[in-house]
C-alpha cells in the first residue's frame, strides 16, 4: 500500500455545472479539504514479446509472433492456442489469402464479405 495526497478542491457555486436536458438544476458543491488516500500497489501486467519491425508482415511473421505470445502467456497457464476467425470486407486477393491462411492455422473460419446489403 502507498499513501497518496489528494489536493483540496474549491467550492462550486450553484448553477456553474453544464445543464443536460431533463436533469435537475445544479445544487453546487461544498469545498473539500485535501486528504491522504491509500493506494494498492499492483504489479505491472506482463508484456508480450516485442513485435517484428513495422511494415508488411508475412503470414510467417505473424505466426511467429503469435507463437512467441502463446509460449510467454498462454502455455505457462496451461491454456490452449487461441482460435482466430477472420472476416475480409472489400479486401484484395493477397489480403484474403493472408486471412484465410491465418484462420486455417489457428483453427478458425474465414469469410469474405463482398458488400453489405
């Protein structure tokens, strides 16, 4: 636990807050003194492995990155590999092949949506 100082706040006169439609009028707020507050120290969340260099990722790059994340986060907890399903909307042939390969690799489904009705 860690102690943190919360600074005092000045009083707010009635009617200074923005009104919303159908809301009752603002009654104002009294001044508030500063006070100490206990804050729980939580450990930082685990970070996944760094991503490959920015730019175009091949399917092999993406699978390699997902494998690193799986080995670092899922496997120690006894979890299975994630299932990834993909939807391609107004996508070119190369993008469709990428999403289809990704879905196939991770036991998901791929669906191409040409247009919305």
